[in-house]
C-alpha cells in the first residue's frame, strides 16, 4: 500500500525566509505526485503536480517541487515566503493510473510578518 | 456552480444518530470522491464514483458508512448510528475525467465538519 510521510507538522518562518517542506512516499511503481494547500477557512487547492518529464515542477505562487526518484521524495520549496503563505500544506500520491489520492498528515506553515 | 458544494458545513450529531452529507460536484464532472479528514491528519480516501457507478468503496471504515450517486451528479454520504470516532471533516472532490486519464485534476469542496457528541 502507498503511504506518504511529511517530515514536519509545524513550521514557523519569518517573511522572506526560504521554505522547504519534506515529503517522502512509499510505493514501488510509477507514481503521480501532488502538493495541495489549504488556506485558513478555504478548501484544498492544487499547488503543483508531477506526472512525468522534468523532475523540477513549478507551480502557482512561486512554489516548486523536485521529484527525486532514488530518494522517493517530492520536496516543496519557495525561495522567499510571504505572510499570505500561512496555510496547511499536503503532499499526496497516486499510482500511475490510480484513482485515489493518498495524503500525508500535512504541514502547518505559519509565516510571521 | 463554479465549485464543489457541500452541505451542511457543520453538523453536530448525538451518538447513535444517522446523518446524511451532501455533495454537489461541478456540473459535468464524471468522477467523484469522498475523503475523511480527522483532526491533525491528512484526508483519507473513502469511496469513488464514476458517474453513478461506485467503483471503489475500499476506504469505507465500516458497514455503517454508505454512499450513493444515483443520477451521476449529486452524491450523499450516509453514516448510520454515528460514533464519536466518526467525528471528522468529510471532503468531496470531483474531476472532469475518469481517473485512468493522465494529467487529471481534482476540485475539492470545503467539507462538512461532523462532530458526534
């Protein structure tokens, strides 16, 4: 069975600091990888996704993620966070032609202004 | 509508009560999913519909949980004889395409927060 591990449950950063959120998955086959964000009081929104091709994926709002197959990792990065990035971030995976997302437990990011 | 709509937003149920949670997906979306998100956890898959067919119900935690989508649009998740461990946010998501198509995307609703007292 697939599983997703997110390394930190809470992260606190000051504005303009760099962000890296860790995500590792457990699955032996080809996977599709996602990062979702949930702003306070809002629904889950897709930040970025990886299906194939260039392992460095760029998403909305300046976020990017790198798929490292040998490490089973898909870490999320942003060079300079803003107060508005305060949210909960979820890493998720599906099998290549799978029909269900498997989510990590989430990382709550708080950006201090 | 423009997004996935779920109702009610909040539901408080007494232990043993039956509840019904509604999901209105985006018009025309073929695929519909239900997820359960317990406090401090990520969403966990419950069930998947392709149009009116329930193709995967492997995530339903017990036979007290039942989902339907009779006309391939609106879906209802029913929980019978609610227990305290059923307290969670129940999320619905829909997608325009079937899930074996690459490059698909999901749209999530805002969820229904169920509290069983």
